C-alpha cells in the first residue's frame, strides 16, 4: 500500500507562498499594463497598415498604369508575367524582351517584389495582382481597364463587370484600402490632393506618411518595440511567469497547514460576517486573476488582422501560453483556497 504524501516543511510552504505572491503580482501587473496599452499598440498597427496599402497601391499603379493597350489586347487565361518591349541591338534591329514586373521596396531594405497578373474568373477587364511576398499587400488589389484607362482597385470589388464598373466610375473606389481615413491623415500632414489620383510617391507628404507608418514603434521603458511583435512578447513573458508558478503550486498542493503570521489576503482568514465578506472578495479576486490571460488573448485577437505573416506565425503558437497560464492560475488558486481553509 502506497504511503500518503508527506507534508512539506513549514519553511518550504512559507517560501512557496512568498514566491507565488511575487510572481502573481508581476503577472497581474503585466496583464493590466497590456490591457491599458492595447489600444495604443492597435493604433500603431493601423497606421502601419494604412501606410503599407498606400505604398502597395502606388507600386501597382506605377507598374501597370501605362499598359492599357497591352492589358486590353491580352487574350487567354494565362497569368501575365511581363509585357514584351522592343530593345535595339547593335545590328540596328530590335528584339523583344519580356522582363518581369519587379520593383524594389525602399521600406524593406530594397527588397525586390516580383508581381504578376492573374485572370479573375470570367472578367475580361480586370486582373488580380499576385506576389510571393507580403512585404507590401499588392495582392489585395486588382488592375482594371474601365473607362479607357487603367485603374487600381481593392480586389474585393473585382467580382463582376457591373460591380467593377461602379467601383471605378461611380463610387470612387479606385483607391487604397482604408482610403477615407488615410486621406484625413494625409490632409493633416499638409497634403493638398483630393482624390487618390493625386497620390504620388514623390510627394513629400505622401512619402513621409509611408515612411513614418513603416517605422511606427511602441516604446516600453524608452525601448522601441515593433508593434507587430509586442503581442508575442507579452504572451511569451506571461507564459514564462506561468511556468515559474509550477514550483510553488507543486509545493502547496500537498500542504495542509497555513504559514504562520502570513498576512497575504488570499490565505488570510477571519471569523463572522467579516470572514464571509473576505471569502467573497478572495473568490472574486481569484476568478478575475484566472480570467486575465483570456482577456489578454481576447484583446490581442483584435490585432491579428494587422500582423504580417511572420508576426502572426510567431504570435499564434504563443496564444497557447496564455491558455496554459489560465490553467496554471486555476490550479494555483485552488491550492491557495484549500490552504486558506486548512486548520493550523
């Protein structure tokens, strides 16, 4: 017959309670700091996202805006990877050369972005832009030949000839995504344009808007953080703190006697009516603490649509750390409440 688990020494119980109190205090502080700053991080990500869409829209416009003839004369359902152009050679003749649509992104250390145009179902007057990288969201856009010119519109409007025509000619949707908000921010910088047709990369106000958006950061104790990695950093740090709680929890789950003269509110007992009120407050506090990681996770999901593929790939597995934290806190809280009810 197995022997019953031995009662840990009182010194070990007291040290476990002390460690649990310290780590839990840091955990709660981190959660609350995140919750009150999440909107600021979200704002930084939204500024970056708007800047990325302005840059992507201008890159697509500058790459395909002068190719109306080639686009309208293209036949077949094959992707358009380049347009032939004649280049003179030494013999005095011209040879056709088909160079891919490649542009460098000065906002990503001159990273090269290669694009191609993909047919969209039965549409004959629009092509969806595709690229192998999401450094710039060029794949969110389509190139349309409507009204005798080339227009760049969000791809969500390229689903039918009528909707496509209305988007370009009637609704003024040949613009970057988030255009109404972006236009307001550009005007605040002194931009004099009125429509997306006035956007130019060589405009100082437009260029500074894009540059500031790509370099947006969130400061923590004076240290600049990329807003896209900040949710992952918080989730990872909370996961580490949860791991540190496992030791004190393991010691306390076998304890039956409370530490002597420990005034911590979660293990303090009182008699009579004040004892009932204290018990209610303790249980309410315990539930709040257990739910904190889930509140952090809920606030971080609001940021997910604005993360790059790399940032999202790092953050997504770390959401498990928040779920793990909630489970560890529940187990630790159970041990604390049991210890509170124990008789010295």
